[in-house]
């Protein structure tokens, strides 16, 4: 049987809201039996993605909103982030050279790599004025 449970919040595009997002994820993922290390991975991936939306899609405009939806499908959690900011072009994105980043002590530029490393499936679409990033994690 394929069941789905959904939870949703809207936040203003402000880094001040990140702790609220982390609490939202922790509470719901724990209640669905995700292990603490998996919850940490999900929180970090979502934290990175929301921060990217705030900084890049909305360019720091905290009057804008981000919709966060958690969809639990049996043994999988999908986090859907929806915004109306500037689009991110995955076609031109190149994964960073991790060793080079560390050697040069560069900060930043690792968010997308981190998100893909922490989650089992990541996709990004643009429909009309809306960007939607979907990140899924399978429960062990």
C-alpha cells in the first residue's frame, strides 16, 4: 500500500527562519522513524537549499516567501521547496573541485554538492514563475 502524509510551512526568506525550518524537519522526520543521523543529513541539505534561495534566488529580499512541504511516502521523505525567485541553471553548474577548495581555503560554493551528497534524490524544475526543488531521503 502506498500511503502519503504531508506537512507544510511558509516562511519569509530570512536566515532568521532557519532554526524554525530545522525544528519543523526534526519533529516530523523523527515521528516517522528516521534515524538521528539521517535527520541531521536532511536538516543540513534543507538548510543549504533554503540559504541558497534566500541569497541567490531572492538576493536577500526577506519580503519574499519560501514554501516548504514534507511528503512522507512509506519509507521515503521528500522535501519540496518552492520559491518565486531567480532560477538556478543546473545545466551550467559544475561540481566544485573539493581538494582545490580545501587547499585554497575557499568558503562557500559547496551547497549544491553537499545537497546531492546528503540526499538520495534531488531534482529542480521551473514552472511559470515558480522554482521547485525536490530532495528525497530513504529511511534505512
